[in-house]
């Protein structure tokens, strides 16, 4: 081949005209993996979302009408030297997420079918049936509200890794809200007089649930997408969600002849462990950022003060629900203490102070707590 022919070949834009180093490899190698080798999760997630600071040399090719780019770092008050460092511990991407959701739905359906086949719902204690229709039925609305908040939040992350973790979090919440809706509807068909609409009425009108509803609505109203994720997983979930699911439903159900409800609820507890791990990993990365760490900690501390005031009030107002089962095996004071320790431990992992006061000795003082909205300001 002549020098002229070689020069023409190298200048050609035709596909395959030039062989690049690593072009025959089936693994991407243009990013720095977290471990020694890139995982499948990293291969299909890292840099899927464009970033002018990395490979989008022509800058953003589209923007909003006011000039805001397709993705903007200004959409959160938190700052980071390199958002691309974050990797979700659960390493969940589209295919693995669908697989896990499908497995959970199949497991729950098997539990419900077997329980109904054995006539289990008819043997539930009558007082417990009231708890299921009124309060578990109300709680599904909290799950749905948090799911829709996170569904909006997932659009605003600066990297695909952040958005994936937020979106799967939203998906798990929405699925669990649907799990409870379908479960109560199915067992309700086997229980004479079961009111499937009672949960919605209690969510909207029962004083026991109004502080919880207020806390959820404040999360939905937050304009910072990372504030929403923080408030859901680091504050509301341990103080209200996990408190109600693990501290009440899963402990009390068996003593009421109910062995199916804990199996349904247990799926949400496993979901939360994954979502919490992702949240802690991201926020800890931000509080340890060499440039912005101190400022990020101050912002998170402010968010914690606002949302913990709402969540604690919501938790304390749920106390009467613990008294409603005929056979009482769970104590609210013990459940709240575990929740208080849990949120403090989460705070330590993130790098903020999340210590909260112990439960008031005088339970009558709960009704005299200051208005949560005012406390949150």
C-alpha cells in the first residue's frame, strides 16, 4: 500500500475504515469503574445520561425555554465535585429491576391465594379486621404519596446513576401501594362487611392520620429533588413507615390469627433496605465532598430539622392504633424507641446529627404537641 493510499484510508469517514484500540472488546472502558472491573450495572448505566463536562463536546443541544439546560446542577442545593462517582449499592438497572418486581408480585400472589384457599381471612380477629380496613387501608395512601414524590424527583438528577436509584425507589413505593390495595380487596371479599373504602376515609378525615398526611404532603411539595429523597428514606421511613410496618403490623398480626399480612408487608421492608442503602451512599458521598462537604452537611441538617418535626408528630399521633387489636403484643413506646435509634444511626452514616428526644413519659402530652407546620418553618 502506497503512502498516499494509506493517508486516504486514515482520513476516510467510512465505517470500519480505521481500527481503534479496544474496538474488539465487548466491555466499555471509557469510565473509571468503582471496583477493579466494571460491573454489568456500570456498563449499562454510567454516562448513559449526557454531560457536557465529559463527552458532550458541543454543549447541550436542547434546553428549556428559559435557557435552563436539559439537566442542571442548580436543581438541588447540594453540590458535588463529581456527581459521576456515585454508584448505587444495589446495582439495579432496568432488567434486574423488572425481574425483582416480578418476583415480589408472584410471591405476594402465592401468599394471598394460599391464605384465601385455606379460609384464613375468615379467622382473622374482628378487631384486627377493623385495623386492616381502617389503618392499613389508610397507610397505602402514604406509600402512594411518597412514590409519586420520588417519581417526580427522578427527573432531576445530574447523572443516570442518581436517577436510576430514585426511579427504582419510586417504583417500589408505587408497587407496594398497589400490593396493599389489591390485598385488602381480595381478602375483603372473604370477610363479611369488610369496607374497602374505609382506608381512604380515614386518610382524609381521621385525626390519627392527619399529621402523617401533612408530612407526606410537605415531602411532595419540596422543590429540591434530593430533599425529597432524603426526607423519604432518612426521616419519614424510619420514623413513620418502618415504625408502622415493622413495629406494629408485622408484630401484631400473628396474634390476631393473621399470617398473610406480614408476608405482604415484608416485601416493603426489603425494598426499604435497598432504597436506604442507595440514599446513604449518595448523601455520605456529598457530606464527604472535599470542596462542598461542610455546606452540604449544613443543608441536610436544616432539612432534617424540618422533616423530622413533621415525622415525629405523625408517629406520635399513630399511637392509638397500637391499642386497637384485641390481643396486644406490640408496644408503641418500644417501636418508637427503635425508630429513634434507627434514624440516629442513619444520620451517623450520612454524617449529620439525627438525634431526637425520647418519647414523652406523659402520653397525654402528645395531643398538646406544637403544630408541626409551624415547627417546620
